[in-house]
């Protein structure tokens, strides 16, 4: 049985495109903090002594970690968005876009140099990204279950 994509599947593309813009913006943020801290390539993070000597080195580590954490979540976001979009394209696109927006707030909070602010910059909105991610995972699971049932 072929899978027919709904005409609204463009929303899925828009939601996923927001993750590309997010990652690109985070690369710029990390680069700016790398330059300000003086941490040279290929060093991935500032060493403990560098962090103790420089607030900019700490902010670089925080920016780098925010970007890395986002990359760690990307497989779940991409796959669940693509699958959920087969049945619920508007939900999938909106959830992916919302997740990207919440990661901007996460990054802005984290790069203050106080890692505890990574989840508080957007207040409750920063925590709601978990809802978007959960929506995608549950939507993908239900979509696959429904597709299997129709075989």
C-alpha cells in the first residue's frame, strides 16, 4: 500500500526548515563566543582552568553545550516530524517549529553563563518544548500503529 502524503505536508517541511535555521543560528552564536573567549580550533570546549580565568570561556562552553544538546535531539525531532506529518501535517509542522523556537530561548538562557538559566529564559515556554517533543513522538507512534493496522 503506497503512502500518500496529504496536501498540507508542506507544513512538515516548514517545521523541519526551522530546525535548519536554528542550527545555523547556533553555529553563529558558538562562533561568536569562541572568538570572544579566544579558544582556538580544534579545541571543542574551554578547559577548567580557562573557565576559571575567564567568564567568556564559560559562556563559550555554555554556547557549545546548547548547540550540542540540540544536535543530540535532532534525530528524534526529524524522524518523528516526518512520520507524524503523514497523518497530522499541521500538528507535526507546528510542533517542530515550536520546538525550534523553544531552543532559541534555551540557547539564550544557557549563554548567559549561568547554566541554570537554560530552562528559565522562556519561563514556562522553555519547559513546554518537552510537550512539543512528546507530541511528535506520540504522533509518530500512533501514525505507525495506524499504518500497520491498515496493512
